[in-house]
C-alpha cells in the first residue's frame, strides 16, 4: 500500500467505515491500532502533535544581536545591508562567538528576516483574494470514486463532474471505470449538454488520464498524447492546480 499522510489515512478509514467495513477489518487493512481507527471515527482531522519545548542552542545568546543588525538594515542603503557572511564575521569579531557556525547563522537569518520585515510593514502580507469569473469563460473538472448500491451490492464507481465557474451549472456522469475513455466521454457529454466550450481555461487536478508527469511544484505538466489531441480537437485550454495544499483553493467548485 503506498505511503499516505495521516489526514489521507483518516479519510480512507472513515470512507471504508461508511462503506460497512468493521473496526477490526480496518485495523488489518491499514496496519494500525484500534486507537487510531477510533480517532479517525471521531474526527476527520488528526490531533496536532504536542510541541516539545525548544532546546537551547549555541546561537541563542546572539539572537538579539542578529535581530538588531537586521532591523538596522531596514533603513540602510541596499549595498550597505548585512549579508549572512558579514553577520557571521561580526559576531565572531565583536562578540567572541567562536562556538557558532555559519550554517547556524544562515538558518536563523532565513527564518528571522521575513518576520522582521513583516513586523516593520515592509514585506507583503499574505491575503485572501476571492475568485471572480466571467460568464462562459472558465470551468472546473473533477473525476473521482464514489460508492453506490447497485443491485443490492455496494460497488465503487467513478463520478465525472464538469462545472461552470460563473453560473455554477454542472453536469455529472457516473462511470464503471476511471479510464481515459470514460474521462473523454464525460467531457463530450458535458460539452454537448452545456452547448459549448469555455472560452478560456478549464481547471484540473493532476489526473492520470490527462497528466503523465508533474514537473515539481510549478504548473508545468507533461500531458498524455491522447489528452493533448482530445483537448486540441475541442479547443479546451487546460489549467492545472498546484500540487498539495498550495493548490487546494484553486478548484473549490467541484
């Protein structure tokens, strides 16, 4: 079984429990204890680990001095600001800091400098900007598994969803397979039902039906040849959300 995060593990346990699997079966399936299964049943989000008190380090006595240098840089000309190397040498020459290393100073400056800039109002602050869409311009697609009762038996099927970002009008279709053919058929059905193709982009996760390789944390993708040909035929402009939590807000409609 591929390695999964604790959140993914909890979600899988909760999903399978809703599907009717027993606590004991879930313990065996995921190789976890009864306590872990019970925690997943009680909450979809794992309890945060208790933070240990920070351990004393050799650089602790010099943190105030480094902060003073970084604050002085706020009003200094660019060419007169401290580099990490200059801070390191000053600590040794002026404060006798023979027991610290360059790497210690570099790590502390990397963590502390953005905080000092933010506190001074000289650094951009992260903010939430609501998405806005124009009619007929954008859409979102999702293709994932769902559990359905079919002829008295609980089976796994796959739900294709195509939603217009402006109006919220959506087209759904359930397939027995999650293969590329079903992915294509879902698009054809949605475009026929909606009467056209969005004028700009359609947002996607990194679905295997479309993406052969994710290139790092950027939006660059190696797409499958058949998907490239398919979307070229219909004039679909694909837009891929960033992997992980950074892209979680980019396709919130489906």
